[in-house]
C-alpha cells in the first residue's frame, strides 16, 4: 500500500477539504467540480450532476471500462443512469474515498488544485 503516514495524511486532508466544501455557504463552482471529480473517480461515471437543493446525484456510470476512453469522443458507450439520494453530502463523499495507490495520487492532485498544499507522492 505504500507509506501509511502519507496515506493517512492524504485521506485526512481530503476529508477536511470535503467537510469545508460541503457547507451550504461554501458550495462554489470550484467545489462543485471537486465533488463531481470524486464521484467520477469512485463510480467510473461519464457524466455527473449534483442537485444540492434536492440532495440528489444523477450520473451515467460506465459499464465496461474497455469501451470508455476519456481522451476521445465516445459515441457508443454502455452506461447505466443512476439517481442517488444523500442525507449528508460530506459523509457521502467521504465514503467514496478509496485507499489504493492510484486513487491516492488522484486525491493528491485534487489537493494541489483546490488548496495550497502540495503533497508529494514520491514516497509511494
């Protein structure tokens, strides 16, 4: 898994950022992008929409990873529409955090983008 202190630090910083970004007065377009990025990563979703007032998440989840290439225009990709209800956005997003190395590198890049903290992944 890699360095457990670095893993713990990245996950803790992500949880803090999620908590900060999930309050009603802090939901900016930048934080909306953060929320969508976390959901895209966790669910392998091609399209994510969050209705903060109705507490709903609508997304198209890709069924077959081999058919989907995010770098090209995908005209025929098998997806399933998903409509989720959440009670607490911060808790829901925290439950989407994964501990594998690839996900941790993704979270470190999100932290660099959305905070002033630069967490090096060289230890992993």
